[in-house]
C-alpha cells in the first residue's frame, strides 16, 4: 500500500484550563470536517466570552494532514497559534480545531510565558478528548438489475461493505462505503458481475 488510509482525530468536544499570574486560558477542542465550521464556532465563543481579550486558534484538516492554519489574534506573533498547532502535531491528530480564549489578568507574561500558557491549555483540552482512528473511505453507488441481486448482495457481505442507502425495484441502486485500501479489490469483483454500473460519489 502506497499511502496510509487511516488517521487519528478526536471523537468529542473538550475543554482545558490554564492559569498564570491572573490570566486565564480556556482551551476548547472540536472535531471538524471543514473550514466552514470554524467561523460559527468562533462567533459562539465570542458571544459566550464577551469580556475575553484574545481568541487564538489552530486547526488541522484532511486525512493527509496537509491543511493547517494558526491565528494569534493580537498576541505577539508565534506565541499563541503555533504552540496550539504544535499540540495537534505532537498528538498527530487531524480534523481538529483548538481555540484558546484568554482573559488578561493584568500582568504581562512575556513571550516564553505566553507560549507555555497556550500550549498548556491546549494539552489540557486534548487530555480531555477521546482520540480515535478513522479510515479514509470512498462512497460509491452501484446500480443493477434485480436479477443480479444475489451476486451483488453476496459481494457486499463478503467484503463487509457498509451500506448507506438502498433502493430495490426492477432496477436496484445501493450506495456503499469502502475503505480506500480495499477499493481496487472491491471494484475488480464488481466488474466481474454482468451489467453492473458503478459511480464514484465522494471520499469521506
């Protein structure tokens, strides 16, 4: 296998807290699937924490972990978003957003103090998460005549495919999910059944 078709992410939202010299750092970890989910989360946190001074965050997206972003939200460059991202990197998780909300306590922490605070709050949030391994799956639709029903259903059972939707009539359609590393084997078997049409829908 040329690529890794599994990745680690978090199952649940979680919180962590770190205090230093009167400043309070509240970390919130969220499982996410796309960048579109980030803005509503930030708006909600800003509404809940109207008196907070900074809303710094980092996220990683996609199973190959190639998409990431950091935001210092007014803190000195590199003191907030990067330490948060480093926690995601050290745990090797993706499809995760961590936002750290800071209430300023009146005493400046300096660059090392800020880096430590944002990192420590993020670690506390990650500790509170359940880390799970997911596989990269392709979703396909197979359409066939009713006469091929037994062959198709046997293949689905043999290969342990997850059926997402099905419609049986004189003409039948089944939507299923297959792990990427098993894809060629499954498609090869489908191609041996006469008059079966396969259509790729998405990768999840």
